[in-house]
C-alpha cells in the first residue's frame, strides 16, 4: 500500500466535516492508520468513529449544526448576518459579499498553521495529508512544507478556478437566475481583487522558502497527487491514471437507517416532498414559509417534511398531519423514502438525492449552488427557481414538469454514484487494485 499513515485535516463546518469523515473511514477500511484533525467540537464524533483525534483550529468561523445556533465570535456572527441579508438582494450581491468575506474567514493564521503542521509532521511521521479545498491556510502550509497531500473538493468542481476563470463567479447561470451585465462586471472585479489579495499573502509566505515556486492563483493551488471531487463528471474531465489525478466519486455520505418513529410519521401512500435549505440557508424563514404554503397549495394531499433549523417553532403554525416541521430532520435516512426534494443546491443534498434518483427542484442562493443548479438544468435532471422571486404558480409548474425530466439521465448518474463513492478514489490513491 502506497500510504500507510493518513492525516485528515477537517474544517469545523458540518457540511464539509461529514463527507471528509466518510473519506477518512474509507482510508481506514483499506488498511491505513488515520488521524482526523479538527476543532474540539468534533472530537466526540471523531472518536466514536474509531479515529485518532488531534485538536487543531483552522478557521475562526464554525458551523457545528445549524449556523445560527453555533457559538461564534461577534465578528463572525456579524459576517453571517451580512451574508443572510445579501441573499435577499440576489445572486450577485451574495457572491460579492462572500468574496469579500473570504480573506477574513478562510485565510486563518497561515504562519501559525505552518508551525502546527510542521509539529504534526515531525512527531507523527505522516505519509499523506487530506485537506478540504476551502481550508486555504492548510493547503498553503502543506505546500510550503513540501509534504504530500491530496485535495478534497466537497463543493462543485468550479470552486477551483481553471485557467482564465474567475474565483467565485459561476461559469454558467441557470435560466431562473437573471444577472445584469453591469452587476456581473462588478462581481468579476471583486473576484479579481480577492484573488490577487489571497495570492499575494500566499506568495509573501512562500518567498520565505526558496526551494518552492511562487503561485499564480491561490484558489487554484491543489495537490500534485490527486483532487477528489464529491461530484459527477458531467464534463468528462476525469484523469484516473496519471498524476495529478482528478477523481469524481459521486457521493460521500454514510447510509443511515430511518428509525421506527420516523417510519410511522411518513407512513402514507401520498407523494412525499422534502424541503431542506441546508444548515446555513435554513435561516431564510421567508423562503421556507413560501415553499411550505406554495407546495401545500399545489399538492394538498402530499406529505411535506420540512427542515426548518432554528425557525422550527415559528413555523409550527403550518404543521398538520401531513406537514412535518422539525428543526432537524434525519435527511440522509429520509432521502430514500421521499419522492421530491426542494432544496438550495448544496452538494451534500444533491449527491444524496442523485444517489437515490429523486426528483429535484433547486433554489440556489450562494457559493457553488448556481453551478450545481445549471448542471441539473442542462442535463434535464430537475428544475430551478429563483428563491427570492418564485411564485406559487411557478413552483407548481416546476413540480409538474419534473415528470418531463430525463429518467434515463437520472438513472445513469444514480448508477455512477452507487458504483463509486469514497472507496473508488481511495483505492486509486493507495494504488489498490
């Protein structure tokens, strides 16, 4: 086996931690000795999965469940509020806000992290590190120290800008999201500035080590061994033999059985619709409310299952025998039992829905969600709506049109997802036939 001791560095974000943990488990099952480094809030879960735990903070921003409930420093909470407000103004305003926040929340103490990772490397004799694409300071540290690592990309592959592309600017937009040319120009300017600032910080540090090259774009700095995408190879770009490998795994979640209490709750022959906006965007109570009322109007007999985050109590007025509203739902376990998923276009929910071949309506707000929504629309795998401007009639139309989506395409990608998963990438990297 090529690498025996693996150190997985996870950001303290629930939506990135979980897929990374599945990847770590796959390394462990193939015979590697795995340590998971993360902040203290995740220690219990890491130990429960029988990994060695190493405490390391790599971000001042944390999301350990729903973002509003996570204890945050005041500056982080202010940035979160600013982000939520920007989502109400539309796609470009949201992406500009996110781009401006990047330096503050994702370039965390690079000099200190270099020292911490050097200490890990000196004491633990690590053969290979696994780093999340959004952990920019960790990637910089590993590159600076010249140690072998692989890059894990849980969001859309375009999160890593290829030549001539802009960081945090969608390559293509779904039809429902209209973008003004002037606004797009402004977004590209902000993106360019953020990219330059990040790259300058990287190169100032890199220049202290004369044996490594300066870089042209900090956001494109990835492993020379392999990049693992928790996504689908829609554009046929996979490279699985020569390095750097580009490996598409289709899913990185662990199957969970649904408990009896929930089985009783969902026992109906009627259509089942899940509404989930993810750990961050469940903050948008107005959109959740509109989705509940609109779906109820067009499908009065359907069973609605709503993940409402911290707004669960306020939305209880809409609960009924066929409307379940909970702060947290066992989404992974529930997915196989629902018919349709209305969601924000987050990669985890997408891969879970695709694995089970579910009907999808995507309402993208931010980040990579526009790229994901575009892919689903382009391949006729679902429908896309503007979360800020959809009407009840538009949702009804989108739900009706799901009958016209390509069942052959969905079946094909569902089968790809089931054939792959984390084991596919891990075997390629460890060179296990």
